[in-house]
C-alpha cells in the first residue's frame, strides 16, 4: 500500500494545463487583438460561423474517442494497442466519407442570408473537421497512455501557429476569410502530424489492420448515442446564437460571444484535471474500487466550485481591463454564463454510472428532453428578453439535464457521494457568486474573493471532501470490478 501516487498524475495535469492554456487560452488572449482589428459586427459574424463548425465536428467526430475510453481503458495492456488501431482505422474511413459531404454542403449553407458568408469561407472552416474523429482518437490515446508531452507538442503547436497566422493577417488588414484560412492551415498540419504519429505507433506495436463489421458495430453502438447526445446538446451550446441572429444584431452577438469566451475560462481551468481524469476514471474504478473513485470525484467537485468562485469574481474585471470599451457591457452577461458552464461541467463529473453500464441510449433521451425544453424556452423568452431570455433558458435546461443524469447514473451504478455536504458546498458557491456582483472597490473585491474561497476550501477540508485516497499497487480483486 502507498499514498495516492500524485507525482505522475500531477505531472500530467501540469502538462495538460499548459497545453490547455496555450491551446484554448491563446485564442482568449488574442481576443482583444481580434476585437480591435475586426469591426464588432464582423466578430459577431465570425462567432456565428464557428457554431456551424461545432455541429459539424460533433457529427463527424462520432464520439469515437468515448469508445476508446470505454473499451481500451478496461482492456488488458496487450489488447489496448489493437483496440486503438481498430478505432483509428474506423476514424480514417469516416474522414474519407466526410470530405465529399462537406464539400457539397458548403455552397448550400452559403445561400442562407442570415450567415452572410461565402462558400469559400465555409470550406476553409469546415473541411478540416472531416478529420475530427482521427484527431480526437489519437489525442485521447495519448492521454490514456499518459504521453502528456506528445499531447502538449501537438496541441500547443497548432494553437500557437493559428494565433500567429491570425495576428499576421489581421495586422495587414485582411478580414474574416483570412482568419479562417489561418485556422485551415494550422488544422491540416496538425492532422498530418497526428496520422504519422499513430501510424508509427501502430507499426512499432506490430498491429495487423483488420476492422470487421462486428467490431465496428460494437464501437459504433456505444458511441453513436453519445454523438447524437452531443448533437442534441448543441441546442444548449451553440444553437442559441443561430436563434439570436433573428432577434438581435451581429453587434449584440459579438457581446454575447465575448462574455461566452471569458466564461469559458472556467472550462479551460477545469480541463487539465478532466483531461487526466476522464480517460482514467474507468481504469481507477476497475483497479481501485468505488471508494477511491468517489473520493476523486469529490475532489473534482470542490475544484469546480473553487474555480467557479474565482472566475465569477475576476472575469468581469478582465473584460474591463483587456477588451475595447464597446465590449464592456459583456461583463453583465459573463457571471450567468459561468454558472451555466459550472452546471454543465458538474454533469460530466457525476455521469459515470450510466457510462459504466453502457446506458448511452438513456443518456440520449435525457439530453433530448433537456434540449427540447431549452429550445422551447429560448423560442419563448428570446423575442421578449433577448439575450437574457437565452441565459435563463440555458440555465433551466442545463439544471434539468444534470439532475436527471445524476438520477440515472446512480440507478445504474451507485456511488456513495456525500450529498448533504456537497449541497452546502454549492450553497457557499452561490452566495459567493452573488457577492461577486456587488459594486466594491478593487481591494474589497479581491478580499471578498479570497474570503469566499477560503471559507469553501476550509469547509471542504473540515468535512473531508478533500482527502488523499489510499491506492494499492496491485489491482484489487473485489466485487466492484465485476461491473466493468
């Protein structure tokens, strides 16, 4: 027995954290530069176009990486390379099918008057997404194999190249089309590197390529409901911008997009932990049992609450400091978006039981119901309350989704979560977010943030929501492992 081996997880979390900061943080860092060099309406148009990229990436990504987590994560070491190679070949087949489809639909999409775009812009934006499944599968495999350094080089290389090319084209006065070209070049180069890397890994492992219809059906039957769930959840994470086009101007959409990006700081800060934990959680449950897996989930919830408080206090301050003055009103939207993202992140943390039992179809039903409720509320509230109506609808729908997912997961596979203690934790977080909205001097604002965070962490330590699990070096042969 030994104390939870923090060294390797923490080393990987640091590398993943740096990757995320450079991969997604760079786009946030250069946002003020983009906002300065693009008219506000053009920035709003660009953000509307990116929502098309979201839905295309979900469709052609097929959530194949989730199948990799589930089947490779619980397989014996000798089988993991073959499973990864099989799923990689499936992703290449998907890319070959996706390319002509995207080429055909781009001219059709360009005819939508609301988008005010061209076929060339859409091709630059969408064609790289034909390789989304390949990229996600290989990056997920690197995470599962704890090759955090490779992951770092691949993801940050693309992010830095994209940022550099974007700044160059904007500096010379080019517009949205050139920005999309910068993204196209960086995405294609990353895809080529990833394919070469996985091919070499397969060759080194002596993989025999053989993807049967039976194997393909096994993986797709697991991941397709997750893909459709993601597609449906797009209604709560992208579709609202399409609907806003009918009720507000591109200038207002630009304000919403800026608030959205600053609220995404919460997701960005959570991802280093998530990128380590999400691929490893089934393996931890299989090797170390329910108790330790629950303890780590408790720690992740405390982390989520802590980061929510921090982002609620400081995101409005960052908007005032870094964005042009015409974007300052975005700070009135950012805190509500942070709370919405926090609810969404919580859903990912507690959604293990349904995945363990492979109840992805039931998750699809839950996501469908939540999205229908959200879209109906958006259609009702947006004409009256504009962006505020969208925010209210999203918060209600995400809350329903998270509560229902928790209920399903616990029915499928019970985890002994400390519910009463977690509710108190949520209460402290909510009170802190309300305090963050009070008009205060900078010193008092920072003091309030530190005090709120200190209270939350002190409570978490006091009731032992934060504790270091004891993990055995050898796999535990308990009844807990039979479910995997």
